């Protein structure tokens, strides 16, 4: 699936130490040297897929870029052509009210992914709507990463979250956005992060449309599913 680490402020005092810790954590998981993309005061570090690597970064002469980790299809395109089409079509609405009235793309971006779009002086970050591609953030959102181990490595003095440990042991999963480590949370798929210099804002994405329920006999449903 590839991987990434996003540092919201590459000028902070402990950035070099955090960078070294995340590099060590990702190398320990088998990743090669990453690509680095600067977005204002933020730094995005992108790692290629371990198996069947594909084009997942598209840069532009003005410093803008689109990067996707995971697997995606947009308007039937993927790879280099898909990234370019995302950039052309990406037009987020005003977010001053803390929410988006419409998705930033006119057509669904399908797959299992996290997408980064640097455009008009802002960096936009969002995942697939179901949240299959997991993203973790440290306390305050200073660091976002696809690797839980990297999030822990970038968390000073990590401590276990007792309630989440109980849930994981007895239920096999954790509920909500918390994880078994205090200060490390899961990025919610119903939100979109906007970074402008060192200022980060999260806004809510529109609710997913409800599926159409067809009141038909059971045999008809079975026949259609079977077909």
C-alpha cells in the first residue's frame, strides 16, 4: 500500500529528531528511501509500495503536487494520468463554517487511499470515505502517518491507553478514533484536513448518500445478486 509521514511544521525544534525516528521506523518495516515534498511549512514524506510500485506522485512547475498512497481510480484513471486529473478537477468549496457542502472532487475518488493535494497555497488531506486506509495522528496533529509504529516513534514517552487495551483484548478492535497508545488517534474518514503554513484546520465532509432500498420479493433480490 505504500506509506507516508506528514510533518505539519518542518521548522519546529524537534523536527530533525522526529524525522530520524520516522525514517528508522519505516526502514524497520522494509520501506526504501522516500520522496520528500514541501508544502509551505509542512513536509510530506512518501514511500513507494513494497510490491508492484506505481506512480503515486505528480508534481507541477509552480510547486503544487498530488500524491496518493494506496490504490485509487478517478474517472477510470490511475497512476500518472489519474493524479493529473485529480489536480485539474480539485476545487474545494469555502470551509470557513467548518464543513464542506460538497466533496472537493466532482466525481468519487474510488479505492483504498489517502490523498494529498497541494493547490492554491494549501495542502488538503483526505482518505477514502470508509477509512480502509488507516491514518494515525499524534497529539495535536503535529505528525500524520500511515504507520502506527511510526506514530508511536514520534510520540514522546508513549503510554498505554487502558480502556483501548481492554477493548482490543476482549473485542479484537478499538472503537472510535482512540488507539492503545495515549496521544495517538486515528484520522477520521469523514473529515478533511487543510494545512496553510503551520495552521491546520479540520472540516467535516458531506454525509454519504443513503442507499436506495428496493421493496422487492426476496427471490428477485437473490436472482439479481446471483447474476
